[in-house]
């Protein structure tokens, strides 16, 4: 469907940067530069996890396109969030698992290291000390949460006992017990065990993590999701129970290679809209950007409701495609710009994509319009261009008019 492109753009427009930061503020209540790099694919999740486990000294070698560009991006982000009157706080970063408790260095570049460790939040979001909460109790509560966030089971068990001695009815005890149970539970090996494990994960462990860990939910839960995915790989895909497939567990565990492997392993899986959604996100997270766009375009033509749900969802990863969609919705063209026309519209508005995408060869009106615009953007003989323009006019006069407008006088 597509040719591939291995690198993200080294710069982000002001609109893209601001949209990404606004999403983080909405999702977490604060802005973390490290989360921005993860969200914009400038830092792979597995590389980030390896750093937290102590497998690398800094993140410098795994930032794309490099530390200097990351520093520029985060400087721009810091300038913008300060205009929102957010409060800055420099926070330490600690390791997880066997590296739990070790304070980490994000970058050998002192300025970048400070940028990565500086978080911003609204003054009303900053937790104020409770004057009526005993300092011993507060220390025990924080110690329990920190041990769980680091996935350090022995320390969490010890902290749980300490908390129970101080206050047997403390609100942290029940969710902490659930998370300690999750850390102790053997990983499933058979499909039946994996299905019951998945049910416990979603109904018991995930709510407990959300209660206690806030932004640490992802890092605590990821190994559990991946364990479920590994055991579900032999379970066939059922469109009526799509969450029982390994690709769903791997999606939540942020194992993008696992998502792609399992979804592509389903017979005729690329005609299943649910799998196309998962494959599109996996391709984007693996930095196969052209493939991701091609799969989202497939949804526009063959499962438009699925695409609309994706692109309208909070956290849709491709900000450029999202921006194009928002602009397209406001157009008053004749005929109206239905979802299946959107890929052709995007080729008109984002001509650079024509260098990375391939014709789809489909028979529907939307697919044919897309192929015509793609060919026009690549430029061929005058005679062929004329034929393509006429064909596009017959399919959608408004798209032809918009294409001609972009050519200038």
C-alpha cells in the first residue's frame, strides 16, 4: 500500500507542539517534557523503559532526531507553557524493577537534563500538604506508592505492612494489595489462563493502578499486558470478541512489534477494520509513517466510522493528519467532503506526502480521486495531467478547484 519513511520530521510546528502539550495537560493535569517526547514518537517506549531499568546511562542516543533537536523542541515547549501561567517544578527521576530507587540522569547535556526533569502544572493542581495528616502517615503513604510505581514488590510489601500498622483502614491498602498481587501473579502460559488473567488485569489491577499511580499506570501495567499478549498469540481473532486477541493486549502494553506481528498473522486480517486501526497505530509508533497514513486512508474508504472514531479520539498520534481532518470538516465543497474523500483532500493540502505514498488502485470514487491527485502531485506529462484533471473534475469538482487553487496564478 505504501512506501516507507523511517524518520519523523525534525521540527514541529507551533500548532502541533501546542496541541500535543494541551493533550498532556488534559490527560494528566500537568505537562511533562519526557511525556511529550514519548507522545510525539521522538522517544520509543521500549528505549525509555530500558533507561529506567538501568540498561542505558542517558536517553541521548535514543532521542530522534537527536539531543540538540530535543533541546530546541523542549525549550519552545517551556516558553509556551510559561505563557499559560503554569508552575514549574524540577523533579527527580528514579529507576524501576532491579534499578528501583536509583536516581537517573536523562541527558549528559546539563540544559537538556534540566528541561527533561522540569514539569509544569496549574497552581490549583499542585497537591497541598494536609495539615491534619500526620507526617508519619504521609511518609508511609508516599513510600508505598513509590515502591509500587517502581514495581519493587519486596519494598511494596514492607511499605504495605507499615501503612496498615499506622492506619488499618487507610484508602491505599486495598488497591496496593491488588497491585502487589499483580506483581506476584505468574504470567499465563495457556490461552484459557491468559483470558482469566486478562479479565483480572482489566477489572482488578488496572483500576487499582489508576487509583494509586496516576501517571505511573502505563509503566506498571505494560509488562502485565505484554504477558497476556504472549499467552494469547495462539488465540484466533474473533471480530465479535476482538479484545481476546493478542494484538489488543500488545496494543495496551505498547508492544508495537507484537501488535503488528499478531494482526498481520490473522488470515484476511487487513480487511478487518479493528485490526487496521491497531496496525495503523503500531506502524506510526514504529515510525513507519507512510504505512500508518496508508492504513488510516484505507479506513476512510472502507470503514469511515472507524476512522472518524480514531481521528476524533483524544491522543490520536498523527497531529498533521488530525489538523488536516479538522480543516477538511469546515470546507463547504460541492459535493460535501465526506470521509471517503478525505485522503484525496489530504494529498491536495499536504503535497509532500505524495513522495512517500503509493497509489491504492481501488475502484471506489474516493480511491480513484486519491490516485488522480497523487499522480497530479507527482507530475507527469501535460497530456496525462489534463486527463487526470478531467477525471478528478468528473468525480468531485470541488476537489479539482481546490487543487487548482494550490497551484497559484
